[in-house]
C-alpha cells in the first residue's frame, strides 16, 4: 500500500495536463470566492476552445478568467450560483447561466443528482502527515461535489490555512493535484459611509451580549460589526468569515462562550478577507469550517439561542417582500444564504433577523422602499419571513403586523422625500 507521500507524488501534474481529464459536457464545481483555483482556471481558459459545452459552476466568482468570454461560451460557460463582479455582466447579457438556489440546499442538489458534479477544481492547503488537505477557503458545496465527482483536482498552496471542521479531503480521494505558492487573493472591507454607519448603529443597539451572529457581506453588515466592539461574549455561526469578525475577536467581544450550539467554536463555510485572516484560521481550534448544509440549514443554525442575522437588500415593498438579488429583471447577485439565516433567526430562541438597506439609491433620486417591487424583480425573502427592516431613518418590525401596519412602519423609515408618495400609493392599494 502506498503512503500518503507516495500518492501525492504520483498525482502531481502540470495544470495544462489536468485538462486531459475533462470531457465535453462536464460540469466543473468550483468553491466560493477565494477558494477558486487560479492556476487550474487559467489553464482551462487558455485551452477553452478545445472543449465543447463545459460548464463551471460557482458561487461568487471573484476573478475574471479568460473563459468569461461571450465569443467562447459554447466551449466553456459559467454557471453562476450567485453573481459576483466577474460574472455579473455575462449574466445580464445572457451568456453566463444562472442556477437559482438556497445556499443551504446546494449540497442536496448535488447529492440528489439535480445539479451535475462531474469534476471538482478547488484550492487546498498543504497535505498533513495523515494525508489530508483542508478546503478551508470554500467548504460550502464542494465537499458534496467531491463525494460525487469523477475527477477531483486540487490546487495545493501552502498559503491556504489548514482549518478544523468538516472540510478535509484525503489524498486517496484525489485524481490529480497541481502546486502553487502564489499569495491568496485578499478582499478588503467595504467602504462605510454615514448612511451605513447610521444603519449599523440601529442594529447594534438591538444586539444583546451573548448573541450569536450571522453577518453577510457588504458595507452595512460591516458597519454593524464596527459598533459591536463593546459587546461581551458574542458568538459566530455564519456562512462567511471575514476581517470584521476578526476585529471582534481581537477586541475580546467574540468569545463564543455563550453559544448553545458548538460553544467555544466559530462556525463558517467560506472565508473572504486578508492574509491576516487566513493566517488566523490556520490550525486555530476556535474555528470550524463546515459545508453549507450544516452552517446554513435553518434548523441547525437555529439551535443557537439569540441568533442575529444581518443581510442587505436592494429593495423592499410595502408588504415586506425583499428584492435582494436583481435590478428589475437583470440579475445582480443571488439568494445566497439570506433566506436560510432569516428563517434560522426566526426559529432561534431570542433570535432576530435584520434586513438592512439605505433608504435611497442614485443620490437620493430613487426610493428603495417601494409600493410594489419593480416589475421583474426576483423576490428573495418573502413577506412572511421578514422580521426587522432597517434604514438610516429607523427600524420597522414586521412580523405579526397587518398589511396596513407593515406599510405604515416601512413608510416611517423611508426617505422623507418619498413618504407622501408612498402614503398615496398605500391608500390606493388599500393598505
């Protein structure tokens, strides 16, 4: 029997040679964000014209590799589970595909054969003595794909942290590996302005000591984080771990002592941040990285008492419906984990879910609180799920309220310039 080291040496390949393992029609599964393997995807891009009908499925593509090309989409085509900067233009023009989903359910889509997973391309840590790699940067749905795929290729990089949790792959499972020592892509904190800061203050005031947090990506969620530094014994059960969370660890606000599920542990499914964050994750017993069907499952996440979910939206109508992922019919992002964690917080004992958004867009010319969602808008979170909606003008609590009471509460936190027209529209709608 070969040792892990012998297997490792046998399975080393050049990135260009890995492409011989692909077949026309394959679906390649790639992890979230910085878990995407640049050497493999660059090689695929360079040789994309030799293939036909290969799809690359991923949440939140960050780098615009060469295969993001309308002229060669029949050769290699992106299938977005959530649009990011690299894929958004292609999605809006129609040459990138979109697969609607809840983040928590992508592993089940793969396991049940509803979404193909022929090949996995993923970033991984260095191998340990027992022959295991850690998929710490993007555990998400990739572990489910590894259980199904015909071909599993890891891009092994010593800069990827070896994290604890359900994120380990053994060398015996791996078809091929390539090596890289490039620095991991770093993603800085979003810009926080006075509007984001005002919203963050409202939310922070409603978060108690001992709460467990789920924090989405964006300026407003990070503005909340920046105002939690004086809190005590906060915990983390989230999908994304970023530098804002690291700030709360360093100041002592996060201890995870009061968590009722996995006390003492921070739980996440992907990482997005700085080199400092990635180094913090390495062999850190405080952190566990798990697949999204664990982190985002509303039943599991709700086992944390006082679970607070904080997620951004683009538009909210007077019934409380959230359009968080499109600009009218044009896709912008995706459902991601918003609905997962809204529902988890609603189930949690003492939990609260916050939908946060500025009251206006385009220099105060467009209200984000609207009578009805703009025609074609993708509904993300339903009126029955939404708990708190927060703008820079205040907080509207919607659960248990009548349609008329919801409309009144939302108009009260709209920009003053639009409140009269919203009241007029509400009267016409009989709410």
